[in-house]
C-alpha cells in the first residue's frame, strides 16, 4: 500500500484516491493508475481492507454506483475541499432569470440575438429596479456594446423614462458601461443574491421559532399562477415558484411589530408553499449593508451566490 493521508478518519469526507488498475499496463510499460474523486462512504482496515468511494457525478448525469477499492491498491490519496453546492454552480445569469418569476406582469425583451444576451425588463405596476432595468450580464449577444446600449436607452425612455442597468459587481460589463459614462444609480450598497436548500432552511426556521401554529399561521393568497403573498397582522411577504426554485421579495414587518418573529413566520409559510410545489432551492436578495438581515438569513442557511449593482446614464 502506498503512502497517503487516508484512513477511517476520512469517512464522510471528500477525497481523491490514486489506485492501481489490476491487469492493465500504463503508457510507460509499468502498472496503470487511475484517479477517483468522491466521498468516502466506508473504510475497513486490516488484511483485505477496502475503501468504499462514492464518485462525484458529472454535470447532468445521475449519481454513479459506489466503488470498492482494495487498500492494497491505493497508491496515494488525501482529503480535498467539499464539492461546491449545485446551487452555487448555477451561473448568475441563470439565477437572475429564475428570479423574473417574482413579477408576474413583467415584460421582457432580448437585446441582440444569440445565447446569453442582455435582457430588458419592465413591470407596468412595480417601481422595483429589478423589474425595471436591463440585465446586462455577459456580452449583449452578437451586438456591439454601443448599439446594445442605444436599444437599452430607447426602451427605457419609452417605458420608465430612466435607463438603468443591473451588472455583476466588478464585471467586464460594469467596466464597459462606466467607460461610456454610466455611473452608480444610487449610493446604496450592492445587492447580495443568496441561495439555500429549502429543506435546510425550513429546519432552521423551526429551530428559530418561525413555524408557529396552524391556527395563527399567515394567510397565503394567490397573486398569479406561481406567485403568492403571505400575510399576518404587521407582516407580509411575496414568493414565486419557477423550475424547482422558490424566491422571496417584499418580506416586510411593521416597525412597531419587529423582533416578534412575524417575519420568520411569513418566511416559513412561503417556504412551505414552495416545498409543496417541489421547490428544492430558495433564494432572496438583500442589500449588502443590511447586516441584521444578512445575519438572519445566514442562520437560516442562505449563502451568497453573487452580487450585483445598478448603473444609470
């Protein structure tokens, strides 16, 4: 058996293992080796001992069958950092597109052609910037930037009267717009887009006292297909479901009713609604300088996915 940093202590951890492939010859004429990356499920020491490894799945493929490796075949190995959550592997643009469901009357229009272009957004009923700005993440399709910006300006002159762009913080798109005279739309902090597992967030809410009783639970009413509002005296919030993601906006508590757990109860009701529809990922967006809210959502299991800011002409 080779020298390595493996043993019973790595059960449950993600590891990389190099092993001998019995019966095969390597390119130099010696033994053949292969590397496996995955989670150690079991470790049996002693003569004939084995390591059972659950290989990491490839993108879009089902979970592979566990592999049993003889300890005598292990050449080297060590623990490695945990695999990033599949939620965090979703591109920021895709996460932003899922959040469009929060405004059921949203009008959208692509800028340019081709995959990954900019997206014009306008809500006739909401003043929210997320619903009234161009999502400028990545290049504007096949269009030159200047031509794309002309279309952006024309669109918002005809709708809101003020062109605004949402860009990823410190991105190439932000640099390009600033070079063309666009500046920060306000003095507010960047917006943090955070995600969590629905099941984990619901467990955390129950531990935090956010479940409440059925008799005094929030009233949940439908605003549109896939969009609901949960209300209690002194608190309200909106949620939308799209492709197994549930997102939240406008979770508000009256100033004189704060620190009573009303916001947690609203969140619990909205999460429960999303879970019933099959949602496995939850997301929300909050200003980066709202320290109390960020701390609360962190306790509920939300982690930062990306940050973005608004620019205006």
